[in-house]
């Protein structure tokens, strides 16, 4: 247990839900309740209190149930799942904001948590006073807080508003200051819930970079997010929640791939029953797939080339068909389109009736990290342009940077921004020693 930062055993949290009952109905709409109330006002006034209570029923709702896991010191763990899966409830239990209904939690180290905008701030205090208040709540001394004070203020970019009451801050200013305090006061365990949900793009990148620094410094990070590329970039391990329970726990690339497949209904393979695929009387889609030399679940390594291929049938003799793939990132941006419409290609010649396979191979170090969705299309360009089938989200894959030697990230040390990340040729050369000119020719002369 000495090397464990967090140990959770059979953890559960239940809340009490109240339901109205009348005439066997479990739910009463507002309109019905208003109508019944007006019609039976006199009768209800005469009912004893115990008779009224029978119209309501309390039942438990388990936001978290039978959850067990352990996290070692220095681990960076991502927590993912759909809304209502129990992620935020878990963080509130770990932060001791609420008590568990069942089970136990063992925490080894000082915890800092960022669960929502302005959490732990007093609205009547200034930004300066709230920094010291949060540090004191975390058990830090005044000297330790002062040592980090300037760094916190600089990171949060609130110098002008440092002595303004935080109730006058915007949500973005709240978030910047709250994250700066949580990340810079050097807790052994950092709990972060959806830090990317608030704030502009530069601040989000700044937060990710800081959390990367915290993780590299050997501290434990518990990161809840719907941003899958951020999870795979920061976390070696990931835990997937559904219905208040752990459904997967393992390497981040594999677990996020499982989540994306379940959430979008799209995976690296797609197949249709004979004659049931999208299409018309000219062409019909049969199947599609993604292949790569390194693949874990629905994730491919950013350095490896990846191929997308589809099998389709031509049903009309002599049709000149164009097969096409469109690659779209998780922001909805079309990165590029690949098609076999070159004049000397197969598409320029009439095709016989039969089954064909179209394949597009994309080199490594081209995509950036994140989810890539593929649109498959077959069309005719002559005599008029006509689409025979177009399947949006036909297949999808998640691009991850494992951070191993040889990756682009290895030499950068920070998440690399951009919709694309091509492996371009880049060089710098030595041109000779620095020329020391004189004051007469405009150069600065060294003084002795």
C-alpha cells in the first residue's frame, strides 16, 4: 500500500429520488398536478398529513456502485465515459466533498482538486486573498504559497485584476485562477474535472502543457475529460465508466478506442449483408476497414502509415466510377480528400460488373492526434457527375502519439498544435562564427 496514491474498494454512492404516485402512476406531469390540485383543493386540505405522504415514494439512485481500483504514485490516469456515468461523483468522493454510501477510499498524499469553475473560492475575497485561502485549505504554509505566488498570477494572466473581488470575474478568469492555484501549489495528487470545458484555445493548450509538466514531475494526476486526444496524450492508463461502474481499465489508447467505438457506432471495420449496403443500381458498398502495422483497438500510432480500403460492387456494365475517401478530424474539419480520378487511372476506363477494392495509404507523421472519421464515396463523372453512394462516418480511427523514442513529440516536449502534423524535412546549418563588427558599420561593439 505504500506505493499507492489512491486505493478504492467497493465504492458506492446512492442518492434518494422522490417520485409522485397517484392512481398507480409513477410520474405526474405539471399540467396533471395543477388540474388535480385545483379540482381537489378542498378535499386535499381536509386530508391528514399521513394520507398525503402516500402519494410520494422515495427510491435510491446509485450514481456509483461496486467500484474498485488502485492508482500508484506518479501515474496519470484518465477517466472517461458518457454524461451521467459517475465520473464527477467519483471525484467528489475522492475530494471528500461528499461521503460514500458503501466502500472505502484510501489516499496517500495531499490532494488538490479542480472540479468546477470557482470551486473553493470565496466570491467576496479578491484574487490575491483566494490564492492564500486555497493554499491554506490544502495545508500549505504562508511561505510556501508566497514562493509560488508570482508564478500563479503570471500563469492565470490576472495581474490587473488581482485585487478585485472574484465575484466580478468572468468564468474564464475564474477557471484560469483556479487551475493555476491547483497546479502550482505542488500537491501529491491532482484531480481535474473537464478543465477543457471552459476557456479559450490558448488557455486550454496552456493547461494541457502544465498537466504534462505535473505528470512528468512524478505527481499523480486524475484527469476527467471528453477530449480523447488530450486523454491519450497525457495518460498512460484510462478507466471507462458506464452506469456508475467500471467497464474497462487499461492502456489509454485501447480504452479510448473502445469508448469511441461504442459512442459513435463506428469502428475500424464496417460490413453489410449482401445487397444491403448503401448504393443504387450502379454501385453498392460492401465493406470498409482501417489497417496499420501498429494498432490497439481503434487507435493507430501517429508515426505509422495507415490504410483505408473499401470493397464495392459495380452493377452496371461499362460504368466509369470514381472511388473517394474524405478524412475529417474530431473538430469536423475536412483535412483532405483522396480519389482515383487521375486520367491514367482505372476510373478513366469503363469497369466491368464485379467487386472492386479501393485502397488509400496515408504516410506516418501526417495526421495530428485525435479522432479521424472517414467518408467513403463512389461516383460517376461522365456524362454527368452523379453520386452512387456516400457513407459518412463509414469507419473511424484514433491517432495517438505513444511518446516513444523516434516520435515527433519526443523532441518537442509539448503537445504539438495543428490540424495536421506532417513529417517534413527540416534542417539548420552552421554558417560560421559570429561576425564582430565595429561601431562604424552598425554592429554593437563589446566593451571591456
